[in-house]
């Protein structure tokens, strides 16, 4: 009996965490020419502790991979400032905060768009989060909107 309580006490915070993290307004930018696209959304953490977004997968597999990206300020040898887009391993979301995945900031990069994308009307994005050593997922279904690639 005591073992059940111990297991429950370790699993319960993860169950609560998954209920209090919401992904909303997921939108895709799919261009005609480039083989890459982007994903934008807002991710709210309603927990009293931080959560970390560390991976996103898509079903069906219509992209080679999905990467977490950010823009960081840089300066060239002439002193000209510019923004560089880089892949990052994870994105932390503070308690009660919203992570905005948006143009010019943190976002999803949809790498290697496959021709099979045009055969689907909906895609399921699975966002993977962790809280310390525990992890949980959240699935979001998004419509594949009409785009020049699929006309």
C-alpha cells in the first residue's frame, strides 16, 4: 500500500503539469520554394514551477525533422548588427508565463518539407515537455491550410 502512495506522489505532479500547460493558436508557414517552413504558437505554463519544451514531433511524418529555433543578435567585423537564426536544444517556460513562438523570435523550424504534405488535411504536432526528471506530452491537431506548394 505504501508503495502505491510513493508511486502516486511521483506521478501526480506530472499529471498536474500536463493539464496546466496549453498550446494554442498553432499556425504553419509553408512556402512554395524553400524546403523549410515555420510553426508559430503560444504555450502557456499554468504551473507553479517551470517547464521545458525540448522536442516537437509531427504525425504523419511530412517533415524531415522539427527543430526549436531562436534569433540572436550578432555583430559583423564592421560593427554592423544583425539577427542570426540558430537551433536551440530547449525552451524554458517560467511559472505562469506564456512562451510565444513567433516570427523574429523563438519558433519551430519545419525542416525538409516532403511532397506528401499536400496529401493531408490535418497534422498532429506532439510537444514534449519536462519538469525536472519527469516528462509529458501534449498533442495539437492543426489544419494544413491551402498553400502554393500544394496547388
